[in-house]
C-alpha cells in the first residue's frame, strides 16, 4: 500500500467525529498533546554504553493472609513501602500445550510430539517476562482455589512475581486453556474452559498501591481496569495496554486513558478493517498516546511516537512456538520504558525478547534475562530499517 493510500485511511480516521471519552472530554488532537517522554532523535539499537540496571525481584511471600471476604485467600500482606515498579491487572490461565503435526479433524486422532503444562495470560506472562529481566512486579487478580488456580499462583511465585493481591476463591474453576501448536510453523490455536470465580471488583484494588507504581499494565476494559487506569493517569503512572482483542468498550473507555497502547493484528483488523498498520498506529496515537504500536507476528511491528514512525522487521529465528510472543513483547517494551530508552531502542529490545521466547515450547519457557537479550542483539547489529 502506497503513501497516498495510507494517508487516505489516516485522514478518514481523523475526520471521523469523536465520541466523549472515559474522562468526559474528547480525544485530544496532535497539537494539544503533551510532549512525548521519548527522545525525538532516533538512536538505533541498544548501545553497549547503556547501563544494564536491574531492580531486585520482589521477595516471595509465604505468610497467608485473609482478604476482607472470608471466602477468598491471598498470599502475603502488602507492604506499602515496598511498592513494585509494575502492577498488572488482567487474565491468568493454566495452559496445556500439545505440539501436533496438524490440527485434528473430527473422527481423527493425532499423536503429540511434545506436551507442556504452563501458566499463561497476556498481562500475567508480561509480568513474568519483567521478573526475568529483573523488574519488581505484582499481579492483581482472582482465580479459583482449584488445581489450576494453585498452579497459576505457584508459577507466579516461582518467577518472583508478587502475589499478595492474587485472590483464590474456593469451590470455583480457574480458566484452563488447551493450546495446539503446529510442529512445522509454531503457529497455534486455542480452546478454553471459562473461569467461574467472582470477577475482580474495584473494591479489590488499592489506589495508593497503584499510584505508587511506575507502570500499570492492563489487557481488558472491565470496570476495575478502567478505574485503575484513571487513578494511574491522575498520578502520572504510565498506563500500558495489551490490546489483543478489539471491543468498542475498550476503545471508548480505556484507550483515552492509555499512554502506551500496543495492539495485535487481530485487534487492528477488528477496529479498522483493511487499514494498513501505519493508519492503525496513527489512530491509536490520536487518542493521546505517547507511543503506539501494532504487532504483526513474523512481519514485525510498526510504532508511532512524537519523533516519527518506525517499521521494525522481525528477527530471523527458528520458531518452535509463537505462544506468548506478544506478551513477551509487552514485557520487553515496559522494560525499555523503565530504562528511559528512545522509542526505536525500546521496540528493538522488545522484539528481541519476543523472538528469543519463540525458540522454545511454551509462552514462558524461553523468556530471557537482560544479559541474554543484549547478547542476542550483539549477534544482530542494527540496520537502517531497525
């Protein structure tokens, strides 16, 4: 698609009347936005001169405490003076992954070459990614006190993610997901059992805790997420969105509150059908974003910020499984934000994290450390297109 066609989509989007946003106002045009926090100049790659700082992982808590509700338990009392850098509110799942030669058809059976049980979820896996990178994180959510819920909690604890706000409810089911991975391409399909636990409520949130964080990461536009985003926005906390699936509620209620919207190709197609990625990021940026990005799988990603627009190709790696690639990208992106890197540096680092993770089965198995990411990037010097 040529530049004139892209501009046609962008102009059409900008000429569309805006609805009132979640704050009671309309979306701000470009000239009224605050200055971006990223540098306007483009510095390519992640220079070796960067200090590879890391924040100590949050300590694992073993003390059991009781929530206000007698039917819900959570691990570890919250220390107000020990706020994590990143708080995540979103989906958590227990995944069962099978590597198969092809998706099974009715009446047929295929033998899996590999099997793995692992926890998942967009925000959840992004938090684990950050924990591997040395960032302190806390998950806020609910699940059942069933084998799946306990497994999810244990996986968080094993990775050093704070679970003091993760509530397990007895006699209900947690979300369980069956993932079929194509052994040739690494692409996958899903089916799931929905959770039956009580949804997270605004009363489950701690405003002071959210306002004390550096980043709030979300993957849905439910009431608690929207309220948390309002608190974070008012306190100057950076709000990051993993836009996996498109919904009008997410666009109207949450996007105006988000500083860094990063959406999938599926979201993009549902929101602006037939629009090129460049038009998608322009549309996201028009909501007042600091950086906007759309991930395109093996085609890489496109990002827009005050300093320009960047198309970043995917790294050439041997893909085993693409499960969790987008979640890992979000984790790497947030890490770059915390380091105060420029937008091109952030995108390059996040793309490396996602690519490294795709080389092993499971959404979390291959998540790298900071040192592993920098070593990977040394093997792929930055080019003019990166």
